[in-house]
C-alpha cells in the first residue's frame, strides 16, 4: 500500500530505515516507493542520471540559493586545516569540495566520491574552471564500500546524500573507518522544520511547487516528488546524533539551518 503525501513519518517508520531492519525485511525505500533491497541502488542511479545535467541549477532555484549558505556554514563547522586530506562522500557535483579546497590550501586534497558517473561528469567542468581545482579529484565508488584504506583522511563529509544510501549506518561506518584518529566528520542533510506553520508551508512547496518545476524545467515531476519523500522518512537530528555516537564518533553536535530544513552534524573519530 502506497503512503499518501505529504506526511512526516513517526519513529517506527524511521527505525525501519535502519540497516538491521532493512536486512531483516529485505525491503528498502526510495521516497515512498518500496523495493527489494538489492534494487535500490539502481533506482537511485536512474534518478540521478535524470537530474544530473541540471542538478546545480535546480538546487539553486528550488532553495532560492540558500543551499550555499548552509554548505558554507557546514564547512566552517569542520574547522579544516591547511594541508588536510578530505573525502566528500556522495559528493556529486563537488560544491562541498570546492568550498573545502579553499580552506585546505595548496598542500591539501579533496576527493569527490560518488556512485553516479553522470553526477561526477557534471561536476568536473565546474572544478576545472576554478583556482585550485587541481586539488579536487573525482572517484567513482559506493559509499557502503569506500575504496580507500583505513586512516587515510583528515576529514570526511557527506552533503544531502546519505539518505539515498541503502545502508546508511554502513555508509557512516565506512566514513569512520577511513578517517585518521581525531579526524573530523560532517553530515549535512535535510530534516523536519521545527515550526508547525513553517512546516506546512514547506510541505505545500515540496509536494506541489517543486514537482511542477521539475516537470517544467527538467521534464521529470517524479524526480522532484521523490526528493521530499526521502526527506520525510529520514531520521531527526537527535536520532542521527545517537547513531553517529553508537558507530564511534565523539563530540557529536549539530546545528539547524532555516528553521531546521537542513541540519549539519559534526563529530570526531576517537
């Protein structure tokens, strides 16, 4: 039975998105769509193949440009140092890596790591045009099985991508694994607005205006219906903090942006 929209789901539905529940039921979700666990990665790949050519344009339009303020603030929260090696998981078109590269200087390195080739190809020309673009490298790979050795990076980050990973906790564990001891972790993700009136306005915008614009400008209303659906099944900030702490991150804190539409979590590897 397909759930109706718009709806923010309760704690039991959010727990059903955790790795052990997914494996036990062999059912994953992409938005409100249910599917066998093994099929989710293909659904996600097809989705981003459709949106990749206009991904940056649509994100800027749909967020009224405020996404860049969220990203800059999240990067500042990481406290990056000159010469740091940074992994950008689900890094797509490299916005976070471009911002991080300014902090780490000529001796540093950012690796944009993403499972979707079309998204990486969309980001490469943008990186090639900027000063310091040579510090940003692109690698095709799965967030659940990161192809780097233990203790490789000084910092690891994921922006607006972890909710699309089939096994979210495994993705976090892999980021923890490749961090050096004391390394910095950051997750920037959408969440539930705090104020009920603002939340209602956000629902109307998300489920009616965004799909209309997706149909008009990209030719896919479905892609921009799926986006708000994935957000409404995602975990709340305190739940994410508890997951990160259980995995082994320390000093986990978070900051809400724009009434909680987006939340940045930061922590350190013990």
